[in-house]
C-alpha cells in the first residue's frame, strides 16, 4: 500500500467513527428543540460548484457508499416522550437514498443568480424531522457546461468545520473511479431504544444512577474550595467578570439600517478572492486570515452605512469560536458563540485589522466563553417554547454573524467532476447578515445569507461588501 493510500485508509476509518455516539449533546439538543423554521432554523447549506456534470449513476453510487461508511447519514432523531434528557440517534429503518439525493436542472441561461435562488429555496424548505437530517441536490445546466451540488444539513448533525472535514474525506483526489473503497467494519446494530417512552425511562434510570456521583463531585469541589479559599475566591471573581462581559447584551447599539428583520426572507449572495492575496494582506497588517476576513466585512458595512448617511462607531457582532482539539473525533458540534462590539468607523484597513486582532485574542481567552453550554442542560429540560424564546433572544443580539472554516488546499472531485468552489451559507438566527467563508484549493469563498426584510437594497450591500474586500486586498500590493 502506498503512503497516500494508507493516509486515505486512516481518514476513512476516522470518518466511519462519526455517528457512533447514540445521543445528541446538550448544544445539539438545544438547536433541535428550539428550532422554529424558518426564523429559528438550524439548517446549514453548502453550494459546491463543479466544473462539469458528474455521471448520475456513479454519483448515486458514491453517495450510497458515503452513507454506508458514515453511520450518522442513515440515522434519525428520537426524542424522549418527556424532556428528561437528550434525544437519541437511531437507525432509520426506512432509509431511502432517493429521498435524500435529488436532481434538478436550471433553465437558461443557467446563471449564478439562478443557482443562488434555487439554493436559498432548498435551504428554506424544512427537514422532515422523522428522517435523517440531510438532503443533497445535484443541479445541472449551470452556464459554462458546469453543475453544482447543494447540500443542506441540520446543525445538530455537525458544525461547519465538522461538515467540511467529513465532506473532504469522501471526495476523491482524481477524476477516475476509486476501486476497493473501504466498507464499514461492522453493520449497524438494532436501535438501542424502542420508542419515545422507553427512551424517557432509560434517561430517568441514567440520571438516577449518576446522581450520587454528581453529588460527590460537588461535595469534593466544595471541600477543595474550603481548603483553598483564596484561590477559589479569585477564580470565582475572575469568572464572574468574564461572565458579565460575555453575557451583557447588546455589546453595541444595533444599526438603524437593519431594522425589521424577520428571519424568513433568506437571500444568498457570494463573492470570492485569491487565498494568497488575503494571506498577504493579513501578513502586511500583522493579523490573521480570520482578522482580515472580518475586516473586509466590516469595511463593506462601513461603506454601506456611509452611502445611507448613517455611519456609526460600532456594530454588535457574533462570531463562533471553535473548541475542537486536535484529537477530537470528526463531526458533531464543538463551538462557542462570542459577542462583541465591532469597529465600524475605522477607515484604514490595516488599523481595522489590528483592532479586530486585539478583540479576537481577548475573546478566545475569556473563561466564560462557553457559558451557553452550562445553560443548555437547563433549557433542554423545560418546555421547548421557553428554550426557543431564549435561543431567539440570544441570536437577535447581533446585527451580523461571521464564521471562517478552513477547507482543503488541493483539488477534489465528486464522481469525476472537479469541485471549483465551496460556498457556505448559515441560517439567520435573528441577525441581519450571516456571513461565512471557506477556503478551497487556493480560493476564499464567501457566502452571505442576508435577511431580505432587513436589507431592501441587497445589490447595493454587495457592492459595498466587494469594496470592503478590495480595501483589505490592497494591502497585499507591494
């Protein structure tokens, strides 16, 4: 076996372990139970632009192999009869690939605008919550004899980074068919739970068994606090200060231009640039790639506000921070949400990058950054309407949310078609603009989901966003 083949075997083995956990974690449960589509949707969407239309039969066969390799692709959510614990993942005994993989064709001329309109329509269609939480649509007829693959997944399946990791593993590095691909090392077992009632009883039994241990750990923590009162008090004061900073919304007054948002009018937009150019701009300003990406977005919003004679100093912004460790398994959700006041009145791109650099470095070391995961177990055990209201309140604090997900650095193929671009789109959890960036084979792919009820002139907004991107890219010039 050659070294690349050995690496593929190891990667495929890692992918096959995604979906071995039989329960949702607390954050995934909160996203599942709080969902009120489309305003509080948890649908994440990837739009892959392909250089040609793949062979349909080969494409179906490759997708079927991927669903066999990754157990979660054939599992559905089973909620307990009463919210005493987290839901379970159970096999969908009626799984049908034909339901989850579909085929569509754009009418002429097959423009990017038409593709985006179709993608946002697919994304806004709610999932059947009794089936596995993903759907893919191969779209043919894109101008230039190209095609696209629109993949939507529920956020309870995975976060953006987990999705990119898993997608890259089941894609090929060549156009040619890959023979002898590995199969699952063992067939999926029978469901661990017979139904909602049995799941509820099982959860009650688990909690009864674990309660003494939880009490013992709490008493032990109390004893340590008594023996080291000074250190414990210092830690508590430090954490309380961090808690106040992270949970004191809003971080800045909302923009007067983004009122009236409903979360029900999704509008997908894209832009792109060369990864090398954005990296060079980041290096010139002494920031990271993520700092420079956010600076480009804020530059665009500054220009947009200037055009409307409504320039403000700051804007409330949200940014997911990955909590993944190097040895964490792929898939799932491991992130925390950070809220901060983003500078909007800094015209110099390099100064803007430096300001963002300082903010982000401070956020990443906040002890209370992951506080929401402590609250999630409580929200998951009360009526879902209450948890949904809290989730909606937290989401609507920011005017814009921005995430950045590193993708693959090399060419990949799907059933013989080369993936040219990967544009990511998140839901609108109360924000006016949800921005995401994926780096793919040397290109930075920006996907923006804009609330059409909050932003009436989306064409003007995108002109300003591209000007903001040009501002930071100008730093890369000698």
